[in-house]
C-alpha cells in the first residue's frame, strides 16, 4: 500500500496533456465524449482493466456517466454508474471538502493547532507537537515521513494505536521545511477536526457532505462498502491475468484512503468543488473555507521531464498549465484499485475515473486523452500506454524486479544457519509491538501484531531469512536479520519491511 499511495501522489501531480489555452466550450466537451466512451470500451476489451466507471461534469451539469466491464473478473455482473469502488487516496480531497465544511461551520479553522483540539497527539519533537496545524497535516508538511504508520497498519493496529505511535518516528525533514505524503498525518488532521464537532470521522463525513449532496452510495466505513450489492472487487495481476482474491480494509486511515463511492455520487461532489461549495441554489460548504483547499501549501516536487514545479494544497494536487489551474488527485491500493479525479476550474470541467485493478495507468490515460480531445481535437499520444508503462516501471514488474534483486540469487558462499532454537523467542519495541519467532521445525514462523500476522521464514544466508512482506500484493520478498548475542542466541531482530523509519529493530524480551 505504501508503494501504491506514494506513486498515486506522484501520478496525481504528473497528470498532463498537450492542451492549448482555449475555452472548453460545451460543443467541444460533448464532441469529446464519444471518443472517451470508445477508448474506455477498447481498454476493457483489451484487458487493461476488468472494469471502470466514469463521470464528467461541465458548467454545473453532469454530462456523462458510464460504466464498462465487469465488477469481478470471470463474473457476469457489469459495472455501471452506480457501482461502488474503493477510492484509496482519492479519499483525501473528499476529506478536505468535509473539513472545509467543519471550518465553515466554525468548529475549527485550517490553522487550528492540533495541540489545542487533540492534546493527546504528539510528533517526535516538542516544537512541532505544539505548533502543527490541520493545514500542516493536510498539506503533508508536518515533518512526518511518508512511510510511518502504513507499515504497522498491515499488522491490525487500530487508528488510535497507530496515531499514538507516530510520536516515535524521527522527522523525515524539518517542520514546514519539506514535503512527504503521509496517510496518517492527514488522518490525524481530519479526525481531530471531526472530534471538535462532537462526532467521529465517519459520521462527520456522512452528515456534513455525503447526505447533503445525496451521495447515497458513499461511505467512509469499510463495512458499508462490503454491504453494497453493486460493488467492484479488487484485482491484481497474477501471471499476466487479473485475479480477484485480495481485500483492503482501510478504516484505520479512513480520511486518507478509506472512502468508497460511485461515479454518480462523485459527480455531485465535482459539481460542488467547481461551484465554490454550492449545489444548485444551496451553499453546502462555505466558499472561503473550500477555497483554501485549492491554494498550494507545499512544493511536492519537480517533474523530471518538463521541469514543471508540482504543488500540494489541502488534500489536492495543484498544477498550473497552458489550460489554466488544474486540481487533481489519484488513488491506488496495491491490493487492486486505481482512481483519479481531475478538475479545470477555469473551464468548469471535471472528470473522475474509477477502476478495480492495480497496477494500471488507465485512469490517468483516459483523463489525459479526454482533455487532449477537448482542447486539441485528438489525443497527443497513446496516454494509456504511457501511463501503463509508468505504473509498471514504478509499481509493477519493474519495481518488483528491483526490490527483489538482493534476493534473486543465493549468495556465492552461503553461511549455515544456527539451530532454529537460537532464533526462537519473543522480541518487542514500542512501535511494532511484540514479535514472536516460533520454531515449528523444519522452519521458523514470524507472528506479528494484534491480527497475529504470520509469515514463514525461509533461510537465505547465515542469520538472514526471507518472508513475504506485509503488503497487499503477492510475489514480493523482504528480509529479517537476527543479531546473535554472546550466549549464541539472537538478541534482537530487524524486520526490513517495518524498518523504513528505523523502527523495525526489536530487542529480545523473553530473556
């Protein structure tokens, strides 16, 4: 999930077309719709995704809703405009809209300090703990690294337990002096804002946004998604074919990745975003509070191909291009979901694409092809092929090959392992919690977390063993290394998949 969300953030910023600066008239937008539909049909027929759904909004009107392909590969249920998809990180701009509603109601401000509204929350150092605001957390400039929290979410920890553990991570950069895409940083900002209103996040999102917009198929609870009869299954590639066997409960990071919705519902949200918080004659969200979500607060990077500076506002990626300002965000679960929303406020044009597969660049490819057609009359290039290559290189087979390189071949001189009893035992630290290494001869088994995640360990070299890491996709390997003490037994372990922030070393606790 970490690899997916990081790349989703990058993709949201990199969405670009060759569009020239001319008005997206109704005639041009309508003329581009048949090509969008045909390309979506071709994409599904080629097997680039099992299914997808699209909504297009122009000048406060929903001008297109469509579904393509299947909810589950090998099944017969078709995707339509009401099929519910898991949004992954597209939940972030949706959450920003909810918090804008709370800000407009006077419960909090974007610059409310977390120490004032959730005094139990802390970062690693005292000054950021005292000063960090909702704005800092929604713009990913709190100092939190992009990985902290994601890894232990896989172990079954609750939202509250994960947020409490963030204080253990040393900052990845100076407070307000950098940018790192943090799921649990944004989650804390949203949860704290909702708490001031006297509600939990899921209830606040429903009452403040989903119900007023008539988004009857939208929820920030996983159990609601699972209960929908018309829902899309997640898919990953296995031996070149789409397979549906994974699930992803993202309740722990609900504001950042746990929402689910349909194209029909999200079209109403796009209308509200483009209409400055209004839906028809009703002001649902305060215009001033909502406008803050579209103002860049962080520099998120530089496009290596064009040199274009990329920005992050509050839950939105922001870019300035030849066709004007562009608000966008992508979402991804490596368990099998891809989503994108892209809005051009100057043209009052918005599009959302939802798909039930990973890795794939189809959502970005469809958006770029559609916008090219609106402004230039045709796509500049095969954008789906371009984005498919991007995702495969960064998150698919290319990324897997690079990650597996250290383990692809056995070492030339392989050191023998100690007797398995030397490694067996209980290890712990405050971040990961307790890990138990069980000798079940002829192998070791690792037990982790409240969910008792289990992994068989395969010997690699001397005191290093390999295991399937705690991510949602199959085929990846990581390592666990034992440090041997003077008594000939392991004194500590380092779990590589949990060590991105230096928090994956656990000392023996059963001495």
